[in-house]
C-alpha cells in the first residue's frame, strides 16, 4: 500500500513526462520544415504537420510503421532510400543531404531534399535517425534567394544596392553603393540620407516614402543628386551625379499581413550618358540657331543690323544679355589703353532680345576699368570668363545689368584685325560659362566680326 506522499511523488514524474512530450509535439508541429525520425530499427517515431502537409500522411498514418516502403516510397526505391537514411548512423556526427521521390497519400510523387543525421541516445549509443525535408523547388527558391543576395551585395555587382529601413536610413549596402556615395559600407549605415547628399535628397526620400506606402513604381526613374563636399572624391566641391534608380518594397514573409521592412534601392550611374545626351542636344540646337540666323541675316541690308540679329538668335537658351563694343579705329594692334564704343546691346529689362543702338563707330564710349573682361579679351585676343564674387556691386562696377553673375567676353577679329568684343551675360539662375560655351561664343563672334567689318567699309 502506498502512502499519499508516495502516490503524489509517482504522479509528478508522469505529469512532467507528459508535459515534455506535449512540448516536443508542439515544437515539431511548429517547424517550417517537414521532419520525421526513425529508431535504430528503422521504425518511424516522429512525424510533424509539415510532413503531413507535403505528403498527406498524418502522424497516425506514419508513426509506428517500419520504414517508408510501400506507403511513402515505392517498393522498387525502398532499399536504396532505406540504405541512405539509416546509413548515416555509421558515421556519427555527420549530416547527409539526399534527394528522393516520395509518395503522397493521394498517389502522387514529390521530389524532396532530405537532410539526415544520427541521433545519439542517453547512453551514448545511436538511438536512431532524424530527417528534415522540404520540396526541392522550395529549397531551390531559398538557395536562389540567398545566391541573389550574395551576388547583389558582392564586390562584383554592377549596380549599387542599398537596403533602406522604414526610417529612411541605410541598413545594408554593397561595395558599389558605398563607392558611389564616397564612403564605406559601415560608415553610411544608420545615417540620414541628408548626411550623404546635398541636393536631391528630397526627391530620393519622397520616392522611398512612396514605395513604402504604395509599392514600387512601374519603371525605373532617374535622380540627379549632389554629393556633399565631405563625401566628394576630389577637392573641387560637390559632385553632381545622375543615378538611374529602381525601388522594391520589402515585406516580411513570416507574418500573416505584409509588414514593410524597408525598401531595396538599386541604382547605376548614368551621368556620362546623360551629360553626353545633353551636350548633343545643346549642340544640335545651337547649330540650328546659327543656321536660322544665317538665313535671316542674308535678308539684312544693314551690316550692323545683321550683327545684332546674330546676337538675338544666339541669346536663346545661351545668355540673358549681350553687348557689342567696338574699337574706334580698328588696327592690327589695339592702342593702349583700350577704348571701346558701345555699338549694340540688349535693351534694359528685356533679356534675350538684341537691337542695334548705333551705327558702327557712332555709339557712346563705355568706361571700362583696365581689369574689365571685355578689355582683357581685346588685350589677350581671345575669350575671358568671369564669375561674380561676394561683393554686392560686382555687376554695377562693370557696367552690367543688375543680377548679372556670369560673363563671357570674346574678341571680334576680321581680316587679321581686332574690331571689338562681344560680351554675353547670365543671371544667378543660370550656371557659369564653360569651355563649350566659349567655343560657341567664338563661333558667333566670327560672324558678328564679319558683319561689323563690312559695316566699317560702307
């Protein structure tokens, strides 16, 4: 006869064993991979719900069966399958991966990838084998995803890839992206995009927020950005780049409802291509303007009117104001100091239109300082570019309209003589003149100089 104390003590281990069994069943059924286990004799001891989902056989159908022959494996394949599964017990501690064709309860066949390993008992001897398996196409999809991730974030990727979290901060970046942002992969993580970009950050953050809210756009977009001075490669200030960008919204596959994890931002640098296209379009337009100007000038009786007409066509998309200043008596070597007379100018307040204000040599002298770009152009017999400094009266001191920020003066040469200078001006809303602009201005100057020289002969 047992005492109540003994009875209670005997019940407690039994209850604990039952709890452990329930916990094991819950863990096995909660696994994403299908799992079955065999004892040392090859009898099925465990079978979880994922295995039931894939093959259709329930735990009641599977547990207790000896091997898989005749129900989960064809009889013809059973010896080879059994030998592979149980053969892993001959090499303890080793994992083995195989692919088998298993039978479903409905009579179909499923190709699975099986990872098996020996299970040691409490006494150290082998107690059986456990097998985790999944459908091959599912495993291949996973491996492809991993391989794609490694390829995108590897050093050889031709695209920059940045994973941006829901707070719009980089969470992961590949080598290409870090190089494009002029920083290291670790230095950019967790930093606001505004720390990396000086211009274009609003457009980029707007695109990221749109993707988080509404999904990826239907087509890639091009973003012009300017890297901050601290991230620019050269010491010459900010660097403007054009990045062709695609965006993908990332959602967790482990939740019932999609939860956005962030955005995958893929981009490639197309700056050289876009700049080349812009330059090509600019050249086509300028050539067209010169062609139209030539046809219009052919109908002009007055050579000075023709010179002014050249400026009118040249100003379109090129400058805001233009002046023609002539030497009183053109000579091979201009006299010192250089004196210039205003011959044509854009009317005040009407940028983009040129009109002759006086016949050749009949205008008013202009009081330019010795360091004036127009004077320097005559002295150097070439082109001179100038940009505004921080002084407020920079334009007024040079006798230019208020708001002028950029200037380009080009000498007028005809028959081996200097006849004057043409000056083009831009406001603060435009970029400064570059070498391409200087070449275009010199092309215009040759035509203007020919018209001015003809006017002097009449």
